[in-house]
C-alpha cells in the first residue's frame, strides 16, 4: 500500500504460491494488531507463503490489497473481514479470476 510520498517501496511484498501479492495495512495504535494476527494465521494455514504486515498511522485503518487492488477497507465497512472471504479472494486471485471488494464485515468489538 503506498503512503502517497512518491517514494518506491523498499522491497516487494511477499507472494503466495500462486504469485498473489497480499498487503495488510492496519492502525497499530488502535489495537488492530490482534485482528491482523488472527487473520494472518487463518490465511497462512491455506497459503503458507502469504502475508505482509504494514503497521501505519492512518487512524482506524485496516486495509487489504491483493496484487495492488484494494479489496477490503475498514474505513469503508466499519469492521474487519471474515477469514473465509479473504481466503476466497486469495483463491480467486491465484486462479487469475477477477477480484471483487469484500463488503461483508464483522463488528470491531462485541459488548456482552
């Protein structure tokens, strides 16, 4: 995910076995690291070579790109993606199928 500074990325993001580049940008000060780790663990079960972590300072962000295409935005959806939806998007990308934005999201927190 580009920071808009015009500077090139230091290194290419990791790819899955199917050549899919996955980038996850999240707000670490917001406490979203645990959501990232939960999602990353589920993805790595299916795609061991997948995953890139990009903590950022964009307040409230949890953004996921596949091959440079934004497929999920917490800023737009208000929650976090379901693991199965992200894994399906990675599968589609690795098969060369077109990607669609993930619009379903789970709430950021649950109050009991």
